[in-house]
C-alpha cells in the first residue's frame, strides 16, 4: 500500500456515522430521494471530487464508500 492509499484508507475509516449521513443528505438534497444505485454512485462521485482526501479514491475504497453511504441514503429516503 502506498502512502496515498494508506491515507485514503485512513480517511475512509475515519468517517463517522454522522459524516456518512451528511454526505447522503447532501446527495439527497441535490439530486432527490429516489435515485437508483448507479445514479447515486455518480452523484456521490461528483460530491467527492471536492472533498479533500477523496478526489481520486481507489476502486476498492470507492466501492466501500458508495455501499456505506448508499445504506444511509436509502434508510432516510424511504
């Protein structure tokens, strides 16, 4: 794991439940509560481009992040 990958993994694991909820809420407010998972992933990637430490996530990190925040998004969108 390179230093950048280690930093990304650390950043991902340091997200609190509140921070994940806030990211999900931001996507919900910007794009609506009824996105498909693919639409949600695209919207989240757009948001993450502007978040320090998430500009260029590894594919594994991105998949994990999408999964975790998708769960938050769906739990409050229904």
